[in-house]
C-alpha cells in the first residue's frame, strides 16, 4: 500500500510540473522546484528546532553569493571573440533570391 501511494503521488507531481512547464516555461518550473527545496529546509529548522551555528550561516551566505555571481555572469554580454573561441558558428546573412514575376 505504501509503494502504491508513493507511485500515485510521484505521478501527480510529474503531472503538476509538466503543467507548470506548459503554462509558464521551464525556467519558472525550475524556480518552483528549487524554492520548494529551500522552503523544506527552512520548515525543517522550524519544526525540528536545532541550534543554528556559524557553519549554517556561512553555507547560506556562500550559496547566496554563488547565485548572485551566476546571475551576473549569465547576463554578461558575450563578445564575438567569445563565441568564436567556444566554436559557435557565426550568423550569416542570407540574401533573398530575386522573385520571378
């Protein structure tokens, strides 16, 4: 019975994630999934009280700094030399063919 319940709940969560992707896009779905994990950790600290040491604070700060850095790097404009360095093909202009008529 427990395995069946987990299977049904797993199927429902997959369906819900696919609905989020269909309605809002993959990025929003990933944000929802990540925030669920963050909320679960916070709820764990509230339900099962434990002393918060400097290690938890340091870990949270490092995660926040890493996310900020990734967000800044992700928005940096890429130069043409960067795309050539990584083997990305350059866009070529296509001339329209003369119409017969």
